[in-house]
C-alpha cells in the first residue's frame, strides 16, 4: 500500500502542497531520509507472501515490528518440503558466526548423503506417528529447521529498510541475505525514489565514529590548507564544513 508520492504527501501535509514535480519530490525524499525524518516512510506498507525454511523464518521473526500470519502444523499435516543448500560451506574465518568457502566435493557428498537420510527418517517418523494416532500438534515437534514454512509478512517501509540494512549485510547468513535481496528487488520496483535514498544513505554509506571523524577532519583540514580546496574539491569542502558545524546540513 502506497508509493513514493504517499511519502511526499505525508511530509507536505501542513502545506497541503502534495507533489511539486519529480525533481522537487526527489529532493524532499533525500532530505527526509538523510536527516532521519523517517515517519513519512511509514506511510508505505508492503505485504509479502513468503515461503522460507524455519531457520530463516526464525531470523526474520527477530524483527519485531512486522505483522505475520503463518501456516500451523496444529491445523494441518505439514507437507514434506525441506530445504537443501545448493552449496555446502565450511566454517568462516573472518566472521566467527558465519560460513566461508565451499566444502570439497567429497565432503559435500558425504554430508548430503547423511542429510538426505536424516530428513527421510524424520519424514517417515512424522507419518508413522500420525498413523499411530499422535496428534498433529505433537507430531510436528520433530520437524527439522530445514522444513519450509509459509507466511504472510507485512511491514512499513521504514522498518523494511532497517531489516534490509541488517540482513543484506555481509555478516548476515547467506540464506537470509538471499531472502533480503528478493525483498529489496521488490521494494526497488515499488518505490524507486525511496530505495535510491536507502542505497545512498544506508546501504552504501557507513557510520564514522568520533575518533575516525576527528582523524578524517584533520586530513580534510590539511588538504584544505595545502590546495585551493574551495575550488578544487567542492565535495571535500561540503563534508568539512558540515563536520565543523556538527550535523548542520
Ligand atoms: C548478523 C546478525 C547476527 C545476529 N545474531 C544474533 C544472535 O546471535 N543472537 C540473537 O539473539 N540475536 C541475533 N541477531 C538478532 C539481532 O540482535 C536483532 O534482534 C535483530 O537484528 C532485529 O534488530 P532490531 O531489534 O534493530 O530490529 P526490529 O526488531 O525490527 O526493531 C526495529 C526497531 O524498532 C525499535 N524496537 C523494536 N522493539 C523494541 C523494544 N522492545 N524496545 C526498544 N526498541 C524497540 C528499535 O529501534 C529497533 O531497531 C542477529 C542479527 C544479525 C543481523
């Protein structure tokens, strides 16, 4: 529900101006996003119909501002639909909780064999339990984290951008990054101007801490004195002036 213009209209509610044309609307969106005036971005809500493995669903569920409705193994027998990773990855060396390079073919084949056997055992047990009269709500307890699960998942653009910031990041698990990329592609198509702001001020941007800022400001001062900075590097001056006047942009 909503598009880039709904954000513009919300931001201009006091003046009742609505759209002022593409260039002015785009400028306003950039101003809002860059200066953290994020409530207008809450005017756009997007609902997704998703199917992901339980281990990805658990990570998605950590984002508390979304509304969810989900299929339940208490109401119906769960279909035997489990996720097999296309590539098996070894332990990571850079990010301690992440994974790294693909495993050798030999190791991958061994693991795949065991993986398939276990999943088939669980599937057989699930049907056997039902055959023996066990309730659905108890039989489902043995389903693995690889089990696929279907939901409706709805959130506003502000929180979706926050979700993407965290889950497109290279420190996030590859499987949820793939999910986040699919979400990002949809958002980009629905609200291209807002997505452009997200990329410019969040995805491709970075936070500089106080120490780093002081260091960079020192370098900017040095270059400013040594060259005709005003003329040669207008961007350098913009950053320098903004940091000198602390956040006033
Ligand atoms: C790479 C990665 C690794 C992670 N590893 C772990 C892990 O090992 N263990 C683990 O438990 N979690 C882990 N998490 C989950 C993480 O700690 C957060 O719970 C999750 O990313 C949601 O972030 P959030 O709270 O900012 O966002 P959301 O829950 O989507 O909330 C959005 C924003 O709303 C506000 N908000 C929401 N609820 C509250 C509240 N109750 N009080 C105050 N403000 C609120 C905050 O401003 C918050 O940023 C990991 C996440 C990532 C991305």
